[in-house]
């Protein structure tokens, strides 16, 4: 018990350090660009929510150590917190596009690093994979909010599609069944961040910006549609197998 408490305390310290680094980043942004009340409030809420959710997840997982891969993911989460604060601030004043693009680009570049670190160090965990996925999803959501301010609310479909899928799986549990690995799914997911980054960078002409964003939405819709189709077929197969098994049991009982 004492050893478990020691591990838990160490893990909580890791998350506390992450929250502290998030506050430091907000302070640096505040001194560099004069972060407004909306940016500060959103950044602080993000820091507290990340600390609270991650601390609870670590306590329930009973991991022996936080691990180097999770540290990389926590670093990415800190950058995402900075991007979130800048996007929130952009509702009140013109955003520092260069700074926003830089933070987003680093967060996207580090996306594949935590997975490689986990595999090389043998520290892959279900919690780490979920943490990585949630950071990715939230970054896409924030970027879609930012781009929607110039292209229209339809862009929000990119950021909310994954959350809508999760919500639907609560009503239809068969949607929560494990999906087979897919390189196409991973590629489409990675392209969303790149497309939204380009769209928000103002480096592309308006027509090309619109084309890139529409392409991202189209490929994401295709990817989710393909997965839902697979899940529908899988649920029907399982139901059919269950029915066959039940019929066999009843036949044996009758015999």
C-alpha cells in the first residue's frame, strides 16, 4: 500500500509540473503579445482541466511511472493549451498568426514522437494511447474553431465529428467496438491538423484555402463513414453468431 501511495504521489507531481509549465507558457504569451482576459481564462481552464482529468486517469490506471512517452504527450498538451488561449483571444483582437502557427506546427511535429518513444522504451500503455488521441482531437477542435471564423461554421464539422461519434457510441454501444488497425485512418487523421494549419496560416490564396479545408472534411467524412460501415457489418455478424449459438444450445437441450 505504501509503495502504491508513493507511485501515486510521484505521478501527481508529474501532472502538477505539467500544469506549472502550462501557466508559464501563458505568462510568456501574456508578456509577448498581451494576452487578453478571454485568452487567460481559457488557458487557465485548459490547464486545470488537463491536470484534473489526467490525475484521475493516472490514479485509476495504477501505473508504476509516468513514462517518457507521456511526458512528450504532456508537452504537446501544453502547446495545445497555448494554441487554445490564442484562439480564444482572437475573438477579441487580431491573433498573432505567426505565433499560433508556430505552436501548432511544433505540436503536430511531436505527434508521432510520443508513440515512437513508447515503443522504443517499452512503455506503451492504454492510458498513453488515449492521452495522445485526446490531445490530437482537442487540437483539431480548436483549429476548426479558428478556421471557422474566416470560412464559416461548416468547418466545425471537422473538429466535432469525433466527439459526435463518441456521443453516438453511448447511445449505440456497438459503435464502441474495437476497430481494426488502418493506415488510411491514421493518415486522414494526421491530414486534418496539417490542412487546418495551412488554412489558418493565411499563406494560401482564399480559393486554395477553401479547397484544402473541404478536402480535409471530405476525407474525414469518408474515414468515419467507412468505420461506421465496418462496425455495422461487425455488429450484424456478432448478432448472427450469437443467434446461431443460442439456437444450437436450445436444440441440444430439446434433444
